[in-house]
């Protein structure tokens, strides 16, 4: 049949359409008026025939094949809605015509996206079950401004990019299409004919669900809202997340905390049964999950994400993750997730060169490629990319009631010369090394979180002396709630790894942190990064024989929990795991059959309980009024002693003896007369210690010492931290 009879006058356009190269399918497909007739055109490669039918299934027209590659056309006298009956070899399929529907996306949404102002773009970009003109289906939308053609592909069209080419909405560069009859659970990708001539099938950048790796398709998510039961938690969680609250974080990798009997990763519901009671029973206030955004390579621990809006399917569905968060809140445990806006991997199904150009990344590798991690760097100077990541941050808080975001690798974002030699980086517009676009992005994210979710936290992993990381954006800071104190971690671990006989020469490694302790709102992190890549486990860093190694670790934990700053401990540290963390195996829980390992676990539990119940241990963490050295210069004996204070509460005295020699008759000045209760002793026999102590309490003597009128005479156990609270 001559195509010209049906208004198809351009053979080149027909060839482009049937070959999957045409960038404007709506110009040729669907209903079109031609010489006063209503012409229906459809492309069905591989079909034996096509009919147009009405709502009752009556045939309105049998379409002619106008091209051997499956282009059909015909005249239909009736106006109004119609469907297509497609005859395939051995099958008959009826469907509404995707090209009979008008434009789907609101101009205002597209404009706001292009301006970088739409921070809820996940609500319309991506795949969303909708009803259009009474027809149920899925609306797809993807940003690919430089692509020559974009199609939706999936099981529903045999992954054939010719079947569902999309409409481009200029000038935004967003492509859209409504696929009638499609249901949640459908697998899909976008087939992108790039500006460079490449043809690739891509996962949806804004997918709300994804299939189980190593498969890489996106999944149409169920639009039904999760039924949350955490109203009480949500009303009061703001009181838990400020600088004066106790914050003790249990960091973990969801895939390696515990494994099933088959050796496989547990799903969210299983973790809810096992993990949540454990964390709550140990006295931790929050769990922090290594990145759970969808990621192709499990060995990256999640730090190379591609699905910034989708929880990884390794542990179950998005609904299952929501149930996990809901159950955490029911148990009084907050949830923090690692969020990674610093870089993304180069996998061909992901964001790299998405539309045949450097779209999400910088084109210049001096700006757009991380040499350390072999990953790409987001171009945060592009409005749409900044909005994309900002929307991701807010989506975790809004969709999943997450209580905080720990932002990975902030230092790499702040400096253009991060881990680069001279000549390998591009200065900013002022000739400096500061990454102005990233700074603006981080400030914007933190300002929006503070505005929309003031009861949530953002925590920076930032390893330099950048000023004002936790200062409010309104005061010129980056606006984070807390910052990891990497300096404290490095110095204190270095000190603890030394033989006690040498510690006197390195006393400042434990005291220097107090020089800058109030410059930021700090978290003291003993994170996953400290127990991998040959650094050894925390126990493995401790010197001495077995007893001394455990005693050193217990003393160190006591020092940490009593030091100003919030607490973070990576899983396995609480049972003194002797070997490095292995993401492919569970934590060595069998160690708890050994009294020394069990003793460390009991100590961490008791430290958490004392820390949370004693205001002096946490209330003035970011206020110099909350701390005073009693002995900060005790290098000769490797003894540290300090006081913690809280308004309206009794003070606490902390004494650490970092040598194997006990000290008896050790006098320390204190600010209050009376009984001082020995609230915790890391050398207690219950923890595996020698049992040297102070008989539960000591009373002051009217003997001046260390600038106070009253003093205590104490026994300092070997390799220990002892905490006293004034009664």
C-alpha cells in the first residue's frame, strides 16, 4: 500500500521511524487528519496485522501494512477513543495506542526543572502509574536533552527500541511517553540513541525500584503509599537530633551484619527481627547504614551508586525498607543512611555519557573524573544535575522517614585539586582551588533540609580544616548538623597502637583534639574505613599480649564515650572482632562465647546507657563550659583526667590510665564535696578486667588539689578508663 495515501510523504522519515532513528514519533504515529480523514498509524515490528477497535471490541478498520518493517496505517471514520488489536504470530493483543494521548507533563514542572528549582522531581520524572483519559498505564519521563531518540523498552515490548519511542519536550530536554495497560512491577529501561551515534539501554536515573543485581533494569514501583505507624516518633525526633542530645550511632553494612543459614544476605524484614532488638538492647540511639542506594558492584559497599532514588533490591523492596525504618522507630532507634553525591561509576547502563554527551558529569576529566576511585564527578554547576541530587537527598527523608543523611567524601567535593597534582585540575573562576559549585550545592541541600525537615540531621564526612562545616548557612557555613572528627580518630588510634612504654612521648595525640573540640559539632567516628585495607581491626591495633590488647581497647572505648562529641562505632567493634571487616561474610558472632569478647560487648552496652542517662556526658558536647581538664599534662604517667558538666546536673569525673601499671592513692581535685560514685570501670571483672577499683565510690577530702578545694584519693586500674559521677 502506498504510504502517501495515508499522509506519509517523506520516505526518509519513514525509514528513520522503522529503523528506530526518528526523534519525533508523534509526528508520524497515532491519529492524524489527512485530507479530511482520520488516519491511524502504528509501528508494530513483527506483527502480522493490526485492527482498530472500539470500546466494545468491534472492528473500526483493518490497517494496511505500508512498510514491510511493521508500519501500519488506515482510515477510521469514527471519532473518539480507540484501541489496537495486534495479531502476533501465535498471539492476539489488545491495547490503547500510546500515540493517541496528548502531552503529559506540566510546563511549570519542566521549567522549574530546567531552572534547577524542582527538588521533588522524583514525583514526575521516572516511571509512574497514572490514569490518562480514563486509561490506566505508566507514564515515563527521562532527561536526555542531546539524545537523537529515546524509547522505553522492557518485557512488554521485547526490549525493542522501535516499539515505544518517546516525545521530546523542548526546551527542557525531557522525553515522555504514556504506555497504556502497564502495571507496577514491570521491568524497563530507556534505549538512548545518543548525540554521538551510540545506542545504549539505560536504567532510569530516577527509578524508584530496581531489579536484583547483577541484573540492571529498573522496575515500575507500586504507587500505593506505605502505611506508617511512627507518628509518635516523628513528632518528637527533633529533640533527639540536636547538639545537646546523646547520639550513639551503630554503623553497619546491611549485607554483612548477619547472614542467613544459606550464607546469603538477610532481607529487611529479617534484619528488622534480629538487628533492631540488638541495637536497642545495646543502647545505641541510631543505626547508620552504609549506602543502600542501588549500586551495581557489591564490593563498593554501596559507595558507587547509580540509583539515587531506589533502595537496593539486595535486601528487598522499597516497601520492605520502609517497614524496617518503621520498626526502628517503634523500637526508639533512629535511622541514618549514607548518601553519596560526590561521584558515580562508569557502568554503561548508568549515568555516564547518558545522552551521548557528558550530561551528569563534567566533560573535562580534570573536573569530571576521580582518579582515586575511577569514577565520574557530578557537574553540580548544571541546574538539572544539582536539582536531581537535591531531590534525592530530600526523597530519602520524605519517602522513607529517614532521620539523617551522612554525606560521603565531602572533602573531595570542596576542593578542585582534591588528590590531584599540579596541572591535573581546573581552578575556579577566581583562580582558586575551592569548588564553588559544590559548596553552593551542599549549602542548598542543608538549607532545604533545615527548612523542610528541621528534625533531621545531615552529617559530613569531611577530613580537612574547612571552616564552618556545621555553621548554619545563614551564617556563612555549609550547614551540616554534625561533622566526623577525623583528626580525633587518626590521632587517638595512633596513640593507642603504641606500646605503653612509648606513650609518654606522644601524650598530645590524645589531648590535641580538645584544642579544636568546639570549632564544629563533632561525631567521633570509629567507622568501617578504620577496619579494612590492611589497617587491621580495632583490637588488632592494640599492643601487648591478649589481656593487654583487650584492656587497651576497653580503656579506649571509655576514653571515647567520655570525650566531647557524639559517638559512632562500626559493627564488629563492639565485640572486639580480631580480624578486618569482610563485606562478604557476617560478623564473627561466635566470638561471644569467649569471655573477653563478651566483656567488651557488655562494656559498650553499659557505656551507651551511662552516656545517655548522664547529662554531663553529652549535654554540653559543643560548649566549652562542659569540659575541664584536671590532668591534661600527665605524660609521665600516661594519665588523663577531666570533668564533664551539664547545666542543672551533677558533674562527671573521667580518669584514663594508659599504662599497664595500676596507681593507688592517686589524688585528683574535684569541684564538689561528698560521695562520687564509680559509675563505670573498664577494668571491672565483668568486662574481663583485673577488678582493680574503688569499692563502688569514693568520698572527697578537704585537701586542695588541681585548683579545687576538695579531692578524691583513687585507685587507677591498669589500662583503664574509670568514670565517677557526683551523687
